[in-house]
C-alpha cells in the first residue's frame, strides 16, 4: 500500500513537472499539437534564431531538428565563418551581451580549423544551408545526407589522402582523407533515422547564405 501511494505521488509530480515545462516554453500551438508531447519540439522551435521557411514542412520534425542544430548540436559553432562573425556586433554571449546570431554567417560554413599536420589541407566547415533547389547542404537528398553522417565519408572528397609528400590539397596518414575530420559524425551517426530526418528537415527551412568556402558557386542562392 505504502509503495503504491509513493508511486501515485511520484506520478502526480511528473505530471505537474510536465505541465510546468510545457507552460514555461510557450510552445507554438501547431508544433505542440504535432509533437506527440515531446517538449524538445517546442524548445527547438523557440531556439531557431531566424524566421523559417515552413512551406510544405512538418513542424514536429522542424522543431526537433532545430533542437539538435541550435540547442545541443552546436552546428553553427563550427558551421559559421568563425568566432569573430558568429554573432552580430553587440550580440556575443561570451562578452556578456544578449545572444544574437549573425544571419549573414548562420550555417554558411567557412570556419578554418587549420591543418591536422603542418603543410597539409586545412579543414574548413561546409555550407549547410539550402541552395536554390531548396535542399539543404547545397542540394543534398535525404539519403545522401544520411549516408554522409552515418559513414563520415566526405561526399566531395575535398581533401583526399596524400599519395606523395603532403601539400595543401591532401591529408596524410595516419588520418584518412576520405573521411570528414573535426566534424562530430562519429557521435551523430548514432542518431535514429527520425532524428536525422528532423535535422535534415530543419536545415531545409533556413535561409540560403553565401558561405566563406572557397569554390562556392556564385549563383548558389539563385
Ligand atoms: C566541431 C565542429 C563541428 C560541429 C559541432 C559540427 N560540424 Fe559538421 N562539419 C565540420 C567540419 C570541419 C566539416 C568539414 C570536414 C572536412 O572537410 O573534413 C563538416 C562537415 C559536415 C557535413 C558534410 C558537408 C557536405 O558537403 O556534405 C555535414 C552534412 C555536416 N557537417 C553537418 C553538421 C550538422 C548537421 C551539425 C550539427 C548537428 C554539425 N555538422 C556539427 C565541423 C563541425
């Protein structure tokens, strides 16, 4: 009896906590209705730094995707052009300013992480925004995107393994130049298909930006 009562009380607390969390995040009604009660959807939706192109998008997927991209995945920390332009002037939380992400660099890539071994290719983050086709990462299908995250294989082979002396175009052993470096695919690959779909869906709602990446097509955004 005592035990049962304990469980009942715990149950009541959990319900109260859920209500408080739901109320305090002020979810967008549509997202909440389609979220199946997952508060990450509303939290993610609220964390999106800019208005999203929601045409033909599934709000529950977009909200969850935003949760991964903007709340826990720090995609923009690496996939913007670098710390000096990640936030607008006066909007840098590390300077105790109210956070304001820079729309000009948001997910546009171009942050240079330098060379793994002196003299070899620099590792530079890629542009994740949609191109004029509306598909993210410059026109990736979902299968293509999922394959990249699951395997870590660089679909663009931008820095193949060196065959001779290392130079700025290749990556020498012991690193495998066929694989994306720095990018946390060894962790992200364990996300479920649904979670990856959510990230993909979110990335397809953000505005196209011209990144800082050498060789980016001049008409990327149409
Ligand atoms: C620690 C830094 C870092 C974080 C965090 C990060 N990335 Fe990356 N990502 C990179 C770098 C650097 C590359 C390019 C690596 C290379 O050239 O070897 C990359 C490459 C990629 C690619 C391959 C692009 C292509 O052309 O196919 C995708 C897709 C990608 N990242 C998505 C994401 C997403 C989505 C997130 C957040 C969930 C994320 N990344 C978080 C650093 C990061």
